[in-house]
C-alpha cells in the first residue's frame, strides 16, 4: 500500500530531527513543552498535516538557544566535578626527588 504521508518541508524535517535527537522517539511532548506550544501542533507538523510556521520556527530557535545555554552550564559543572574528583585521587607528588636503589 503506498504511503500517503505528504512530504515534510525542510523546516518540519528539522523540527523532527531536533526532537528525536534530544528526546528520542517520544519527543513531541517534551519539545512542545520546551517550545511553549501544545504537543498536538508538533504531531500535526510531523505527520505533514500542518505547515511549520515562522512563529513555530522562532519558538524552536528560542528553545535551542536556551537549551544550548543549559547544556553548556551542565557541561561546565560536570567538568569541574570530574577535575575535583580526579584531583582528590591523584597521588601525592614525591618532593624528595627520585629514589634509586630502595
């Protein structure tokens, strides 16, 4: 049976790609929440039943900007914690110099 799903616009494909990359197969509700829209709007776009409007594109851009900033903060925190924990287990340097024959 032929697929009757209309082809998605580049912007709609981008929306779906972002959603799946960030949230997996159940991406529509969390992305909609982040964008401040109802999940049914994203479902209709993903199904090809609704166009991707400029307003929705702006919401997606705003979400991505905010999400990127949050991820950068999380990465900085993880890097600090990793360094702190590695520094705690690093062996103490031997300040007496090399010891031969012991």
